[in-house]
């Protein structure tokens, strides 16, 4: 849809995600996970600027890219995503989300505590039941089936994200941010999305009614419209 509107779109799978060939054992650090995005940003000509779009946990990585390449980013869009603030560690927002998720029935959602039960979780995996009822519950059946085939265990990197110097006001804080709220998301609920917005205020907030956590499947036309509005506004 975006391409038909004349936009150039580059979808990325981060390390050990989707069809990225690396495995979770290859991801020793946050930088390993973010490598595909950072390599893309580094490859852009100095006079070329992009709009970054981060979905869910991807909000962490577009934020890191904004910090590393502020002159190459026109704006950043967070879609039902973790949106940090430069005033506190990124881990703060992730721990708040995990606390809310784990307060409800987890079904077959698995969480690992490799550093001991008294330490923060280190890895997670959505099971089929959790995926269908919490993540894709308003999406077409064929998209649920595709999502299940691509579902992989992921690292949380909470120790790395506890670093208070990952983001700065001068770089990350200088870039326009837009938040797209998915109002019927059962994973990152609307109240959690509003928590991110309240703790890291943005210039623009858009809402998509009837969107689950995967608006690219449950409300693709509405998501495309929002993204094209952002492109028109900031380009």
C-alpha cells in the first residue's frame, strides 16, 4: 500500500527474528540484535533521510538508531511500541510492560530467568494459544498461521537496556516522534500505550480502532493511511 503511494519501503527482520538467518545463540548483545537496522542506516547517503517505523519491541531499536544517526531521521513512528524517554533507562518501560503482562494469565507464553528467579527475565516466547488470543485476535486466520510459523524465542536484553546513557536529549530527543495507538491491542493494551505517551510525550498521537497488536494485518488500510499522513507531514 505504501509502495503504491510512491513511497520506498524497507522492511527489516532484526537479528534472530522472522526470516533473519541468525539464531538466538548468535545474539550475545543488544548491538547484535540491532545490527541489520544499524547497517542499513550506516549505508544511507549523508544527505538522505528516512522515517523509521517501530512496532512493539521494535520501538527500542528505532530509538537506538535515532540516537546513532539523528541527522538521517526525519521522524520516528511507534506502532503499539515501547517508546522510551531519554531521561530514564529504556529498561524502565520494558519492565512496566512485562509487569502488566505477567499479572494476567500467561497461557502458553513462556518466560525464562537465566540469571535466577530473583533477577529480571532474559528470554521469552509466545505460544500458539497466547499468539491467537492476545496478539493476533482480530487478524485474518491466514496471517495468524503465518505468524505462528515465524514465531521465535527472543532475548529481552534488560541488563543492556538498564544503561542510562543509551539515549540523549541532544540526539534522540531532537527527532519528531509519532505514536499510533492500537485501541484493541490485548498485548500492549491501550492503557500501556498511553503510559508510554505520558512518560515520553510526542508531537502527534493517532488512534486505530479495531486494531489488535498486529495492525498491519487487522487494520492494514488504516495503518497505511496513518503512515502516509506522517510521510506527508514530515517529508
